[in-house]
């Protein structure tokens, strides 16, 4: 069988791990004789990590600490910059990333221990920095919900980035955190074209549901914005104004964008995906990406990787800024506060009264 799409998956194969000299490529299976496409089940594996908070020192990422409860993501977004992280586990950035999901079952308890430590300096946590905290696994494991319960108890500020309507399930915790200026949500909207979303982000919420999530969060008083990411030159960049307009109409208060970046093996996966699904656009899209990435498919330099360089990148930036100004969308996330942070076991003051209501 040649390279063909896998039903419900973004990647069509498992490219070699750049750190390994030997790899195994299992054959996808057909679920039944009448199904024209191969299929690959999702496996959930226990992650025995002893911490759930990761640190970064990148000057172009607006947070220093992130909360990661899953590794791998069955959303299957073909462009996902986090795919290469699976190679550190001896796996592939391709199908392995979206079919072998590691679950930190003790994550909420580990989070509680870290926040309880006197070494913890209250600060904004990003949920999450690598994979979507509301990916399909969350419906079963509920790690994100439990972790939000811990954050609400400690009143530690959190910003959530997700593509899924499931975030509205946790309105109770988000409303409580928002009371203390300690919560903000960004809903990621890449395209309004459902047919494109279905093959590019196969297990994410459809665009209409993402916009509805913005509406629900906004109506509940939770600060919510839209993240247009990635903006794919030659494929989705023309949708930028329409996405911002739809998000603003739904109640988004702020917006951001990131042009497509293709680190390590993601570039080859994305090229293969283009040839499978949009062969007539492939050359144009790749050339446009090179235009904003200094002649390459990826530019990892700080300062340019999140915005791109050159005239075409400048056009995208100008279009974003002009549209935000027209719609009254802030280009800055609301400032979150750690002033109300508390350690519950330290809250009993004189005569047993709560000193930080």
C-alpha cells in the first residue's frame, strides 16, 4: 500500500526518529472490508513523571511556566510544533505522536504538592505549553478538570489554550478563578472551512463549536480571546479577517496570531500532507512559507520564529493589526494577578478564621 490518508489522523505514517538508527513501522489495519481508509487506534500509556510544571527561558514565549498533563495529542493537527517532543521518548513525530498518548495520572496531586511548597513563587501557569489540555483523552481521565480544581483552591493564575469546546465543562473553576483576575482562555481557530479542518486537525472541535465556546466563556464573564494559529501562507492566511470578525462577534476580547513554523520532522510531515490533500496548492504554499522563513521551511531564531520575516510576513502582521483595531480587539492578553494566591493549609489565622477570603 502506498502513502494514503489514515482515517481520523493527520499524519499518514511514522517517519524515522532523528535520534534512533532503528525504527518499526506497523501496518495500519482496515476496520472492516467496506472502509476505504486504514485506521489506527489510540493507546494511552502511564507517564511516571514526578513533575507537571515545565520551565522555559524563551524570550518570545509570554510565560515562564507551563502545566503539562499529557504527552502526545490525538487531535492529530498535522502542523503541530510539539510533534518532535515524542522523539525524546524513542517514538516518531508522525502517527506515534497522535496514537501513543502518555497520561500523567498523578498530575493533579503533583501540582498540589508543587504549589504547596514554599519554593513555589505564585505566577501564571500556561495550560498547556505542549499539547491541548482538552484533547479527547480528557473526557475520560479528567486531569485538566482536577488540576483546575487545585488551581482554583490555591487561586493560582492560569491561561488556557485549546481548540476544544470541552473547556466549557469547567466553567465553575474558571469563573472562580476569574473572580480573582486569575484566569484567561484563548480558543485556537485556524480555519472556518470545515472541510479543511477535518483533514488538517481531524479530532478537534469544528470551527462553529470553537466560536460557541468563546460565546459561552464570554457570557460567563471569563476573559476569552482568539488565537489564530498557525496562519498558513497560501492556505489559510486569507481567512485571518473573517476569523477575527467571527471571534469578536462571539465575544472575544483579545487576539493573537502565529505564522506556521515547521521544526525538525514536522516539515516533512506537512509536505507529505499537502501532497495527499492539496497537491495543486503544495508548491505555492511551500514557497510562501519559505518567503517568511528566510528561504527555508523553518526559522528557529528567537525574534523571528513567532512572526516571520520579509514583506509577506509584514503583510500578515499589518492585516492582523488593522483588523484588530477595526474590531476593538486587544492584542494583549488581560493581565492576570497572583495577589490572591493562598496555600489552603496556611489560611487559618487568629481564632481559625480564613485570613484571605
